[in-house]
């Protein structure tokens, strides 16, 4: 049911946008549900960039009993010219999840707690910076409680667009869980940025 709510929200957000023919950036096997939404987000106007979000949801994303609960990935293809730092990710993830959870919330008079982020630069290569950390957020979709999401992020300058592409992977499972091996298979298509 929670996945259906999210799909409906994203469908409403993306209905006109989907007609523009934006390309898939992410590759994943056919078990992952996909969606695209326009940025800036109507639910998070504080995020001041333009572009789109290409999303992949694991099959068990909305099932509390599944090891894939809250397991999904998205890439932001936005007009981001300057290399993002840890503070960029912390601030914009707070805007994103606070806005989304307030939009989805159906509990009358419920004040949704603010998202908390703890991220750090975990490694870097010549082309990519890797960040890792946790988010504590209110799950307005399913549990109606605070949950912890583990996140890893790849920030890479795309030569074709001269913008930074930001790949986010989230799961309710800690980094040691096998789901993270599956998450590595959701990646940016090589032909998108070369």
C-alpha cells in the first residue's frame, strides 16, 4: 500500500513531465520499479536546482517484513556545476525527506519530526567522491514512526553535461547486509556520461 501511495504521488508529480521524453540514467534489472520526477520538487521547493530524478524501487520497498523495506535508489540529474560537499547532501536530503513525509502524512494534527542526517566523505577517486551515513526520518508511508535509513552517495562530474550527477542508494538495512551488494547493481548507465 505504501508503494502504491508513493507511485500515485510520483505519478501526479511526473504526469506532464513524463511526456518530455527524458532518458533513463539508471540501469537495474526488471524487478526494480522505475519512476522519474521533475526537479525542483513541488514538495521540497527549497531545493533550488532544475533537472530530474530517476528512481528505482526494490520489489520489497513498501513491505515492512521484507529485507528490501525502504530499499531504493535515485540519481539527480540537475544543473549542479560546483562540486558538492557533505553539507550540500545533508541540507538537501533534509529538504527532500521533510517535504515528502509532510506531503504523504495523513495523520491529522501530526507534527512530523525533522529529518536528521549524519554523512561523511568515505573515499574519493579521480572522478568520483563517495559519501556514506545515516538518516533518521519519519516514515509517513508505512510505519508512521521514526526509522533509520543507511545511505551511500556517489558524486561524479558528467563530461557530457558538465554537471555533477548524484547517485543515492538507501536501505533500512545496515551496510553489512547483503542487500547492499544488490544495490551496487543499480548504477548510472555508462553511455549516459561516458
